[in-house]
């Protein structure tokens, strides 16, 4: 299986799995941001995971910016948008997919 195919599958999993938990919560509580933050940081374990994901998102955005300054990946901004709409679970494989497309098409510019 090609890396590009694996990355697309990971994009799907990285979207479906987190949203399988978010959508029912939104249907039950609506867009209640104070409750969301309260439940997001309800104890030390959930706070540990929350902070880990937030730091991972910041690191990923930094990685995308650095990698894009070296190798111009078209649509590099899509994974950054994905960080804020789904999370790292979609954004990281999406960036790898976009970079793989550039390699495959021979259009990746190394500087």
C-alpha cells in the first residue's frame, strides 16, 4: 500500500473517531463552551491529555511552517485549518498526504 493511501485512511480515521465523541456531546449540550472547557479539564488525567494535544497541535503547526519554508507544499494551510476544526489526528496525516502528493507528482520544490 502506498504511503499516500495510508495517509488518506488515517485522515478518515482521524476525523471519524474524534467526531464520534464530539457530535453526540454537541447534540446533547449544544455549543456550550463553558461546559465544554469544564468537562475538558475535569481532572488531572483529562487535563494531561488536553495539554498533550494542545502542545502537539502547536508543534505540528511549527513543523508545517518549517517544512513549508524548505519544501513548498501546495495547500499547506489546509492542515492548519484542520488543527482548529478537527485536531492533530486529521491535520498531521493530511500534511503528510499533501507532501506525498507533491513528491509523487514531482512538483515538490526543495530550497
